[in-house]
C-alpha cells in the first residue's frame, strides 16, 4: 500500500491530442454544413435547386473527409472518401422519395 503508483504506459502526446481534436471539430462542422445543404434541398421549391443543393451536400461531405485525412497527414485518396457523398445521398433520398 505504501508503494508509489507505477507510471502508465506512454499515451498520446499533446500534439497528437490537438491534432485529433482539430480534425474531429473540422469534420463535425463541415458535415453539419453538408447536412444543412441537404435539408435545404428537401424544402426547396425548384427542382433544379433540389438537385444542386444535394450535389453540393455530397461535395461538401467529400471535402470534410479529405480535410480530416489531411489534418492527420494521410493521403486524401482513400476508401474513406466513399463516405463523403453520404449527406447528399440521404438528402436526395428524402427529396425525391
């Protein structure tokens, strides 16, 4: 009981934690913007505006994934980019169902 606590194994450095916080924050903010574009597409009156807003939501989603990868100094071209158009696809589903 009188022994000092053993040091824990090496964790993440402050730089790594800052990198994760910044990348998750950037991804979340950009994805919220993409979701807002998709919601605007659902409620738009003009058919061209609906299509355009959902396309913009998909492109913005791809940029969010690319920003996340870039902040981690990884190649932006990866299979994760396939998740990028998801806001646009979900918005298109609710727009044209």
